[in-house]
DNA sequence: TTTGCGAGCAAATCTGGAATGACTTCCAG
C-alpha cells in the first residue's frame, strides 16, 4: 500500500502556504506547517488511523485530524479546494523561488496578474517589476538567479523520491505471476543525486501481464508508449517510469546495459571489440560465429571480458574499467559496514521525535553506537541552554544501560559563526563525546572569508566532524564558494572528518568532492542528520554517495569499531 | 489551529543581516 503520510503532509503544507499568501492568521499557517512536519516524520501510516488516533500525533488537534480523515476518505479537503480556487497553483509555485516569499508573490499576482514562473520571467524581461513597491534592481536580479537555480534541476527529481517510487512499482510487479526477477536500473542503481526517469527491469518468459499490470498501477496518470518489450508511463507526480521485460537468459546483459552509464557501456564495448566480441543488451557474442558467450548474469559478462564485477556506483567512466583490469577496484564501504550514525536530532531542538524514540529506532537498525547531536545555543531559534543540554546528557546516560548492543554518544551540532567561532567555551565542549560543526548562515561571504572560517573550525580541537560542508540544497541553493582544497588539507592536518550528509536534499559532500578530499588523506563520516525516526534509513543514500566517491570502510569513521572511533574523537583534545 | 493551564483564554521558537526605501520582507536552522 502507498504510504499516505507524505501525501497528507504535502497537502497540509500546501494549505499553510496558501494561508501565508492570502495573509491569513500567521499562527494558523504555522499550526498547519507544524502538523505537516510531524506527520511526515511519523513512523506509522496515517491511513490506518481515525480522528482519535490522529490526535495522538504531536501538533495534530481535532480540526486538522478531521481534515485528514476527510482527505483519506474523499481524496480532497473542501477548505483546501476553496483556497486553491482563490490562489492559482502557479502563485504557490512562485514562493518556491529563493528570494520570493508569500508577500511579494501576492503583490505580483494582484498587481500584475502573474500566476506562473513563465509569466514572471516575461514580466522581468519587460521590466514591469521596477514600478512595484518593494521591488528594486537587486530583487530583480535575485529572482532571476532563483529561477535559474530551479530550472537547473531540469525536471530531474531527488534520489530519495525516485527510490520510493521505484520500490512501489517493484513491489507491485513482483506479485505478478511469472516474475523471475524485478529491480531498478539506470542512474537510480548508480545512486546519482538526481534522477531523470526511472528504469525498471523484469525477467520473465512472457511480457504481456507485466505491461498490463504496469499501465494499471494506481499512480499511473498516463501511458506514454506500450509495446511488447517496453512500456513507459507518467506517474501522477509527473515522473516518467520505463518498464522493460527481458528473457531470463538475457538478464545480466540487460541489467548491465540499462544500468549504464552510457560512458561506462562504451568503455566495456571497446574492450569487447578488442577481444573480437560484440556486447549488446542481449548478451556478449562472438563476432564471427554469433555464439552467445555470456548473458545470464552481470558477473558472467564482466568475467568473459576479463573483469571482476564492477559495482554500479562506480560505473561512471572515472577509471573504474582500468582499475578493474589491474584488479585494483576499491573494496567499497557498504550499508552493512556502517556501525552507527553520528549526526542526529531530537525534539529537544528541531527534531520531531523524542530521544527515547530516536534511540529505539537506532537500536532497531542494529547499530553498535549512535550519537545524538542537537543544535547549540548560537542558533537562537533552538533556544538551547546549558541546563537543557546537561539534562539531555543525563537522560542519555540512563538510556545507555537499556540496550545490550547499542552504545550512546552525547554530542552536539555547533554553528560555525561568520568568523569561524563556535558555540560554547572549550570547557563546556570538553564534556561532549562528539562535536559536529556546520555552517548555517552567512553563505555569501567572500571566498577568502569562507575558507578561513571553515579552516578555523577544523582547528578547534573539539570539532571532529564538519557537517554538510558545502551547505548546498540540491536544486535550491548552490554550495558556498570556499577554497575546498584548502579546507580538505586543514581537515587532514587537524584530524577532522568531513561529513557525507545522507539527506536526499543535501548529499553533501558530493561524489566529486569526496574524491578530491580523499586525495588529501581526509576521513569521512556518513550521517543522516535525522530529524525523525523515518530519516534514519536515508543512510543508504549517504553510503551510495560514499561509494561514488570510491570510499572503503577504512575511510569512513562510523564504519570503525567503537574503540577506534573513540581514539579518533579523543585526538588533540586535552580534557 | 494547537497546546497548556485550568475549564475558556492566552501564547505560540529567535535574531540579525540584507535589501529596499523609510518600516517591511525574506532567509537560515
């Protein structure tokens, strides 16, 4: 069954946006926003709950619970429909542009009748914004820049959303009689940070039942093409999904071909040609005789070309074929190697789950250690105090005895200020098992300032991990412009690990930065930055990104046994 | 609209920088 929480959360967030645009009660808008966040991070499917059950969720009261029930029964909510009728969807789209908020969006709509990004671009070109109150040259430039950022994503969706959609399709097709194998291929299997369209492969003798089942899926909005070998659909969310049904004997060759990348495929086809062989999606063939030499598994195809199996995350033509020929492929870190998460939050700051619930979820994942790292006081909104942090530490120490296998670490996520300073004096920092430090503001400093700022944070002996180092948000905000080679060198020199933030909106560092940083001799921490129990599984995307950066478990500090991790955390700290 | 304290009503995360244009909007988490 489709998990409804994300849909309900999206609807509540939409209503909150519409309230903000129409200038309704700000507290009401915020109430809907808070409820949306709570439901998104709620571990149980809300579709199975009644109004009473829904009200058990924090920040969901009677009124919102009734609206959720209305949505679950009828697929819509009347007051949301009324608000939609008043504010065109395009106006809401305007506030997704960085630099444009609800106030200005409403002015654009009321004064100039703008109700889409395209109309806004036209108005910018005609210089029609100049005369509006509150708009100037700088605002114009900001809006243009924001639109360019949005368009860069070019219709691609985030890895996490693509994976969820693919797994729903796979679950459905795996139930069809005659399904021998079913999996995803393409850039999704290579764990690229954004996905253009989803490729699903099925191994079966007969394709027709799969093509029919695929076209009839509940989330299918439109069938683009339907044939014997391939069917393409568009989902209700506008995402294209392609299904290909392969004969079981050609599974390996097909999977290899449709996984790509194109550049990797070209590279191994060249290798085949040199061996007087021909590689296609149907198999590896002898050029002269046409005899099929390998096709059933990927391993057999690679082996016949004199190669070990190459993990999909390496298939980008970045030297993986040459390394495979030398038998020098790295032994990549896997999700099973990860022993703990070192950057997570609770509802003491901006998380939505309690300490006890987060720790329970970590234990269920089989971790041997787990760090809680709530925000520190310099992020004023979090209203952190020494007393609150110490009380949490006490609560954590008491929980520590509850689990046989899981060891809890008390940490914090510090804010790296404009000058590179962090929250709290050294004496207080010495009390933590682990300090992550991250940039959260002042992104537009000069390159020189940003570099010095990050280097200074690395030089703080209590800072052991730099969180989301570039602070980019994929498709929304570019990374900061620092001299990262200088930062990586400082990390290596000071024994500071770089985070690979596993949240699908961040994936920060990205694969290319990881490769560069590794050359400097840096260690890494793959962390989820979880704000809900449902975020802990994002670890897979972080590990996929680490693999794309060619990392082994020796490179990743949270793949180490606890004593080795502790030695790393203690380095340079005298306290 | 929700929550908490107390049984209906008050309060609800902050804070500073930047841009714009003279006080407001937007942004970061």
